[in-house]
C-alpha cells in the first residue's frame, strides 16, 4: 500500500466491530464493579452481547467474499495476481 491507498471497507467494518466488542467488554467490567451484573442471567446476557459484534464482522467478511465469488470478481484456484478488479 502506497501513500495514496484507499481504506479497505471490509477491514474498516471489521475494525469497528472489534472496537465495539472491546467497548462493550469495558462497559461490562464497569457495570460488574457497580453491582449491576452480579447475577448469573444478566452477566451471561452481557457476555453474549459483547461477542455479537465479532460474529457480525465474520459475517460481513464472509458475505463480501461470497458476493465477489458469485459475480465473478474472484474465482476458486486463482492466485492474487489473476484477480479482476471490482466493477
């Protein structure tokens, strides 16, 4: 990547989802210290909420890859040099 390179939108989405998950974990620690997540049910619900953005990032990457494969931007068995640019 040179100085004029653009930001890859899928990496930006993935980074934002990871950042959201970290932020939710920090909020969970604060809530736990204040006594809001002492019970098992709310703590489990918050833990599941915390990892949901990570699954969203994986789903976004998978969906983008499958769409590119379906429209012919990428093909199975091709090296990176042979990949066509997106329309």
